């Protein structure tokens, strides 16, 4: 089947109390690992591409890899731009085959965020492409900031209706305590998400899909393998999976996962190279990394997102 937008996926996920995994893709093995898992579990899927992924792998290669995955797997897949930095990048992806884009103007003030988002929405909707935007700021919630500074970074519920009304955006990424990368909380710090803010936002935006970025759970199993095989990831801490399950049952319809894929792939590659230092055929270690990605995604779909059988 051809690429789809997220409209139908989100409607079903919202009503069904589950979430769609949005997994970042950068190369063929990652695309294969993710889509094989989703295909076998009959799960809808969002494959997302960042500015860095486009710079690394090239726009056309990534689109063609995803098209190949669609031929091999009979599931609905949306191709999404992750953290689009500006109108031009969003336009390039809209014109270049993506079915969904994120414009991330969350670092600007409220009015400028609205203006930039609205411009992208108008262009995208005209071409049948859907748009995600972000309100609030993820980065730094775990840093050394005082309580009032931290509070200011969370999405403010009293801004969401105006933002959605004025921009016409299709989904909204919010900041409730998640953050990007493998070091989300300090050692000894109790992981917490502001479900009270999420509840307040969903009351103000009925039937509206919410997006959670920075949602890797940083499996200690993979951290341990990386540590034991020459890596240095001490103190890597993610979002506990029970919190992600709770989010998936709520208005959160899209859960972004990238760091977990990186850890799974790297753990596999490090393991092979430690066990066989003479290995120099990339297929030998990449296939183990790819198998780890597939295992991880199957686990997320079945045990965290609840999207299995929903294709
Ligand atoms: O949120 C960011 C994603 O994990 C993408 O990361 O910009 O290094 O590709 P990247
Ligand atoms: P993680 O770093 O927690 O995987 O977050 C990924 C993400 O939000 C991509 O937009
Ligand atoms: Zn993100």
C-alpha cells in the first residue's frame, strides 16, 4: 500500500487507547529492523527522518528505503520529518514524498511559533500532508534549573487551544518532563512525568492527538552490554516503560523513539566485535544490530504502545 498520513492512525489510536511508535531511521538496517517487527505484528507505523538523517543518508535514499519497506510489509506507514527546523526543510519534505512533517519552532516565542507553524500548515495541507508542531521545551528539564525555570519549560495548558486554533496544526508535541537522548534523569533522581499537565491539555483539546518526544526508556540490558564491551554509558537513564504505557492509553497518539534504537544497534555491533575481533565484514555485525532493532521494536509495539494488530 502507498504511504499514508497519520490522520486515520491517530483517530483509531485515540479511540482505542493506544499509541503509534514513531521511530527514527538513518540507514537500511534500521528501516528493515523496525518494519519487519511492525509487519509481523500487523502494527501501523511512523518512520521519521531528522535533519541530521537527511544530511547523513540523503533524502532520496531514505524515501526509497521506506518505499522498499512498503513493498515488503503490508502495513500502513507514514513518513514524517522529525524536528523540521524551518519552512524550507518542511517544504522540501512535503514536495519530496513525505506524508507528515513536524515544524519545530518551539524555541521561539509564542507568537513567532504560531506564525512559522501556520505558514507550514497552509503549504502542507494544500498538498495533503499533515503537520505536527511543538509547544513548550523539552531540552534542559533535567539540567540544573530551579523549579520556576523548569515549570516555564513545560507546555502551558492555557496556551494550547489558541495555538491549535490559530495554526490549524494536526497534532501537538508537548513538554511534560521527557527529554532527548540517553541521559534523561540524574542518578538518584526519581523519574517523573507531569501527567497532570497532560490531563489538563487533553481536557482543553478534546479528540486531539498529542505527541511525546524524548520517550526512549534506555534499556539497562543494552546499556550493560555496551558497558561490558568497551563503551561508556554509565548513568544512562530513560523514561520508565510503565509511564509510557500510561501515556499511550491517554490522548498521546505518537511516541517518539530514537535513542533506544541507537542503543540496541550499538550493543549488537559492540558484542560481535568483542567476541570476534577479526570480524571485518559489515554484514556480520550489522545483521546483529538489525536483529536487536527488530526485537526492541517488537517489544515496544506489544508491551508499551499496544499497537499490535491495529494495522
Ligand atoms: O530528537 C532528535 C532525534 O533523536 C534525531 O536525532 O538529530 O541526531 O538525527 P538526530
Ligand atoms: P529519544 O532520544 O528519547 O529517543 O527521543 C527521540 C525523539 O524525540 C525524536 O524526535
Ligand atoms: Zn524529538
